[in-house]
């Protein structure tokens, strides 16, 4: 043992006036019908004035529960012990009156889902004014004036009018701005932000992180940023705390944790994120297995079942959080083998089995010589926008998909990316409908959907299958897994004996046991369910699989396993994928080609490495720039393109180029050159070589990574 | 907005005509006004019965549609609903009974709604505690007792209560004592003494009913993020629960309130019957018993209007409470 066995140095920080919040040995237990669940098991940390502490962990790690405990906002049946001191004053056990005096005034909170976090029946301005009036004698009018100022500070346009609007009249990003305005209203010393950007699109996420920075500058507050996204904390946090199974497993400066992680879980987590800035085939290290159930933890380190480095002692005693002697004096790690890891400077690929995606046979043939699996030309889908119930009348058209073209060759993965509302899902449903489109053509495996008969359509559905986003909603909870997998086979008339055999093979194929066929979906974790979803899609041996955000509902460590599985299956079964996602890092990792959508149009497309390394359309540049890299040094050096405002309504798209209202390039153009953007829709033109297209009048490459 | 209201009003008018016509025709085909005379001793001469019924526009010998036409004509031209089978003007009956029902039901309905909401919200906030269990148990006891049993059961303690004082404090029959009425101080006291027990019987049922629904809507809100936000701002538990929680949890209750409140006018049949108040509900039941087609038609007409008013009230209340449904 070379690690110094002492209590973390910040334990005796009580005397330090710089310490705003000091949490010591926090335990939170919820009594449930099936026994007690201890969600937080002895958590200690401190936050100093003006500092940003990132708390990172997967769902169920106790990161949100611990901060709600500090705020005194847990349900009354929660049993809390330990201590949480705000500037030396104990917060736990305060009565409602005393705690309410601190909440919102000294410690403010920003929540994850801005849609449900604002009361629907009061105006945004009133809700901010309320926060002010609770804690001071400020008059009604002064509070209203101040709330308009606050809305202005967080970047709401026309704050005076918008203050009178109700939450449902705000977009997601604007609501989160309003939440931040509310949080900083009383100039708090500490802001706890619980997954503040998780529910938002990347470009909006970048805006909100900027606003949080502004808010911090305006108030000088310390921030506790709770997130599962390591990219978000990389550029934002000064220090990190990694949580696993209700405990801190590693803490230190952001650089220490990212570059010198000493706990296998931290390393695994970092190794399982696909990198936006890594071209070619980057190996992902999935952390196999699932987080433990907190209802009955066995003795020892809770990470043992998932840890390739586990030795005997690991399942006997739980390792304490110890200082790493060779790095900074605030770097602590809870692992029996931390000093070994430090000595040999092990990385995630040393510890976890790294899987490099294999190359498929099809890929050896040049793209042009491979058969086309799906060809979409000028596809259009417009929805009528109607008003009234009794007398419906059309008041406009939602141009959800407005003339898009792309093709997928055999053995290829096309990533279709864009923000919510850009038309990705509409495109998918149009393709899977396999009927004559409103305009344009869809050719599936050489057959035009416009001329298909019902019989053709039934037959061709075997070859085109889909995997859905939400593994919880997409499996019938009342059907055993075996029946779920057998259903497509039954529909297409496969005899029973063969079906049973097929189901067993499918389960094995996706890494589950054949015995699992008798179980029900609720007995599986999210990652396992998504594997079942994939198995169902593969039951009919399709040639093209449509993947609709297949990993976005999964935790990071689980995500990597599913991505690796998809890559392996593609090669083994010679599949082609249409991969729809908003996560560009995942797309870079898995896709061969990418098409970027904005308001129903494809603005840029081409081979994935070309589009990501030499993005030519300003929207692609902004989108890539908005994604935080899980790399603190790189992240801090990047200059970020922050897009203005929200996605315009597809019912009333801007004239000419649809992106011009938010375009950073347009903003810098002179009047004469702007005219072209205002009047003409830019055609898709080749950039560099013929395979890379961008639809911008003034396309030029900008390096944003 | 005006156009919307006008369109809606036109819709309503059509619905009222249809509902009333169906109601009248149903009454005309099932009720037999002759029965009154057939059982008379001595039985009046046939011609005289026929003549009397024709005068009342209730002669089964006339085609039903003709009778409906005549009845409707009276309403449209002179606002005249015709005569009851006892040859009294229906309009007068209407004018009197509406107010009787209103006086009987207004306080009980308001009391039941307010207390029901309070009890339901309290129950939700204390979910699974003994107070919640007690409230739940008592509500189900009340809900499972038929209204007429509850009303009769309440009479007994009222009599006992009077026994304690040795004089009649609470009355359980009628609206006021014989020869009473009017609105002098003493008369008002007398009215209140008559009102307590029926109001209680009415309110109890409503409290039990509303508290169940309010508990459910409140529970939905209790777990909501915006309530947590309100507390994170620094609102105390109670303040947050009332200002942000209850206000939002009341929205889905509006439909119940409007319909229950308005339809009380014709729906409190048992309460009126048992406590001897001569209101609309009693009239409806008596009219059927007496084969009084015109009166039944009039009550159906009245109910149709009430249903539509309730619908409109519910919509208005919704829009007032919930900005999300306001038309823009």
C-alpha cells in the first residue's frame, strides 16, 4: 500500500471560509416494500466559493438523490444521516421554515426537465418574481421589473413581453433559461444544476452552458453540476466527483480524473464514450454488466461484478477513498488496486477488453460497385396544419420533409443526424410505410414503393426492419421474450419447430442466454432489452435495419456494448444500417456516411470522416462545435460556435436558405451577398470530391474540433 | 371569440330542441294521462275525460307529433309550457320550484365542493398515513350508502339532538313551518333550522365523492417537478402545496364541479322527497307518477338547458384556470 491512509483533506475544511458546502458521510435510505434501498452510502465532498464541481455518474448512482438531500427536497419517508453544512451551518434536520430561508436564497437549484419544472398555470415572469418576493420585501412592481432584467440577462429576446408568457409558450431552451433566471434571482452562493442540459438538443445545450457561465459570472456562485455526460463537465467543471452505487469512487481536478483516472470504473466510463474527434475505427471499452441493485449490496466493492481487475480482497472489503500520492493532494480514488494502476499508468484499453470494429467483406468492394439497398430521391412529406374541431380548416402546411435524397449501399451505415423537429422521424416513417410518397421516389432493394402491390410490400418488409429508441416502451410487457422474437417469424409463416430453434439462435446472437426466452421484458435491464429489440429486428434476416436512436436511452457504459454489438452484427450478417441519431459522436463511431438534416432538408452529406473533419456547411460546423469533447484541455481551447435562438417552425420556414436565421456565416456577410441567401435555396454542391455535398451558397471548410 | 360563442349557441339550440322533443315523445308514448280518470270513483263520462285531456293537450287519441307541435308552439310563441295534469300553469310551477331547489341545494353543494376539495387534498398530502386511511375508509362508507338511506339515517340523530334541548332545534320536514316563509329575521332562522339536516345529507355525499377525485388529482401533482421547483425557490411546503399544487390539481375537477352543481337542480330527487321540499326533482318524479306528460317535457327541457350550461361553465372554468387551453 503506497497510498497514504488518511481521511480526505477536505474533511477538516470547516474552518476554511472558502468552503461553501461541505457534505460529510451522507447516507440516504428509502424504505420500500421489498426492503430498504440505500441510495447514498457515505458521500463526502466540499465545494469552494466560485468553484464548479461536477458530479458524474450513471442513473441510480445516487447523484441526484444526494443533492436533493442537501436541499431538503427528498420525500418525507427518506431517512437521511450524516452532515451537510452550508458555510458551517448544518442543513440536514432543519425545519421547513429555516430550510426554506436558505433554499432559493443561498442555494438555488436548476432541474433537468424544464418542461415540467415550471408551474403551467402561472406566467414565467410571475414565477421569477415569486422567487424574489419570497426572500425579500421587494414590491410587486419592482419584482416584475427585476424579473424582466433577469430574463434579459439569460438571453431571452423581448424579455418584457416574454415575461408575460406561460411556460408552454416557451421552447425547451427558453424554459431552461427561465429556470436559470429564477435560480440566480436572489444572488445565491451555490447553484446545484441537476442534468440541466440532458433534455435539450446539442445546439441548445451549448447555449445553456454559456448561460450558466454567464450566471456564474454575474453571481460569483459556486456550481454543482450533476450529469451523466462526461463531455459537459470536461470543459465546465474545475473538479470532478465520480459516483458509483451511492458512493464517491474517484474525485480530483477535472484533468486528474480525465487523464489520470485511478479507479477502473472511471477508466471504463471514459473508454466507453465514442469520441467526436477520433476518426477511423476507435476501440470502445464497454463496461459489461449492470449497476448493482442498491437494495441488497454484497460486501466488498460494488463494482466487482463488472471489474476485470477484481481480486479476492475486492469482494471482501469495500475500498476506502484514498489520496493518490503521486498526483495533486485532492485526487482520491476508491480501489484496492489504484496504486498499481497509478504505477503502470493503466488506461481503459489496458483494463477492459477493447473491441475494434471489424471490417466487413462488403466494404472491400468500392462503394460504387456495391448494390444499392435504399435509394431516396426528392422525398417530400407535408402535413396539413388545421384549426378547430367541428369545422376543421387548413391554416398552413408543416413541411416536415421537403425534398431529401440519399442512398445506402450494401454493407454501409448511413447516419441521419439533426436536432429534434428536423424531420428525421418523419423520414423514417415515410420509408417504412412503403407506399407512394407525396412526391419523390423511394426504391427499396431495387423496387419502387410507388408501384408495389400489397404482396410485394409484405414480402419486402422482411428485408427492412426497425429497432426503436425506447427499449422500455417498444417491447410488450405481457409477452415472454421468446414470443416477442417469434412473432415476426409467425407472421411470415415459419413453422413452429423452426421458430423455436430460431429464437434460441437469435438470443445467442445478441449476447443473451437461450433460457431467457421464457422471461418477461421487465426482468431485463435497459441494455438487455435493447438487445432483445435488435434480435427481434433480425428475426427475419433483413438486409436493411433502420435504427431509430437505438442507444440514446441507455447509460454510457451500457451504450458502448450495444454499439459494439451492432457493429459486429453488421459485419457477420452483411447488414446495412440507416442510423438515426442526434448524438454525433455515436454517429462518427458507427457510420460510414452521414447526412445532416435541418428543417426538412439535407444540408450536408458525405463520408463520415470527410464531413466531420472538413465540415463545409455552417450548420454542420455549429452542430459539431456544440458537442462537448470528453477532454478537458482540448475542450477549453476550443472556440465554440453558439447558434442563436431555436429551430424555426417547419410550418413557416425562412425564405431562401432555411438556416439563414441562425447562421453564423450569414451574420458576417455584407448586404449584397446576403441577398442570395434570402432569395435562393442553396443547391447541394460537391465539396472537394464529388461524394461530399453541402447546400450552402458560401460553403467553406471550417475546422471546429 | 364572438363568432365562436354564436356558433356554439346555435349548436346548443339544436341540441335542446332534439333532447326536449325526444323527452316529450318518450313521455307521451309511455305515460297514460287517462289513468287518473279511469280510476276515479265514480268514473267521469268518456266525453268529459276526452275533453279535459284535449284541453290539457294530453289526449292519447291525438297523434303524438301533433301534441308535440302544439306544445312547442306554445313555448316558442308565448313561452308557455302548458298546464299540468291538475290544470295548473306549468310556468308558475317552474318559477316556484326552481327557487325551492336553489335554496335547498346551493349551500350544500358549495359546502360539499369546498370541504371535499380540502379533505381530498389533505388526504393526498398525507398519503398512506392514518389520516388518509381514515378519510378513505369514511368516504367509501358514505359513497356506498344510498342517498335515501343516508338521508333517513340523518333524521334519527337530528331527532335525538332535539331531544337534548327539549325543543325542536332542527326540523326534518319541509322548507319552513306551517304558516312560515317570508324573509324576516325569525323566518330566516326558521328556514335555517329546516335547512341544516338536508344540507348535511347532501354535503356528506359530495364530500365523499369529491375527496376521492381531488385526492387522485392532487397525488398526480404532488410528484411533479414544478412543485419541487417551487420548494427549491424557498416556498414552504404548505405554501407550495396550496399555491402551485392545489391550483393545478383543481383544473381537472372543474368538469365535475360544473356538472354536479348545475344538475343538482334536477338531480336531488331523494333529498327533496325525503325532507319534503317541493323542488324540481320532486316535481319530475311526481309528474311521472301522475302521468303528467307536459310537466315531464318541461323538466326535460330544463335539464337539457342545464346540461349545456354546465358544459359551457366547465369550458370557461377550464380556460380560466389553465392557460394551456386558452384559444389564441
